[in-house]
């Protein structure tokens, strides 16, 4: 279990080092939530 924790921590540090990647990942999640709300909001 410790190995999985170390690998996950390493991958998160590498991911958060690229600020543009983090921004666009969060932006795509927000766009998807907005689209769900737009199409399913009045159902």
C-alpha cells in the first residue's frame, strides 16, 4: 500500500507542476458540469 501512496504522490506532484494542464483540466470539468446543467436542468 505504501508503494501505491508513493506513486500517487509522485504523479500528483508532476501533474501540478504544469499549471496550464491543471487549468485546462479544471476548465474542462467546469464546462462539462455547465453542459449537464444546461441540458438536464429543466428535466
